[in-house]
C-alpha cells in the first residue's frame, strides 16, 4: 500500500530545513518529545528527527527513530493539512516507550492542532 510508505520527499533533508522549523515553528512539549511544527506550503507533511548521541547508545537511538518513523508512516494521513514540517526531538525516557506509547503521546499533539482535545 503506497499511502503507508515513508518516501524520501517526506523527510527533512538538510540542517537548513531543521533550523527553519526550529526558528519559526510552533513548539509543543510532551513528556518524552519536543515537537516543532511549521507549515511548509507542500501537499504533504515532512518529518525530521533529532536523537542526541549524548543520551543514548546506538541501539536505543535507532529504536527511538524506528518507533517515531513508524508512527509517522501509519498516522501521517490523520495529521490535519496544510502540509507541515515536523521536527521531533527525543527527550530522556523516550527509549523506554513502546510503539503504542509513542503513538498515544504524539497523536495528542496533532489532535490539539486540529482544535480537538484528546
């Protein structure tokens, strides 16, 4: 199913894109993630991840990134348009979250963006 893919055009590619989102975007904090959002003028959302080396070893960093990418891949259609650039910054404790917990935490951010409460 093509709609569940995570295509290269759905990724933030370079540090300038990350910096623009962090500088001009809206910030939302959850217990385990910082989320920066900026409307991108595209018909689709783009995702960027920041998982710092100083907090986790490679195994835990990759686990966090895999779970957040999986959340995005499965739920990008539920994020309200217009297209957004989304930068998700992992915070300590994120490595202990299950895929379900990651989904529950991040879905709340975008439910609030749509004017609904969770």
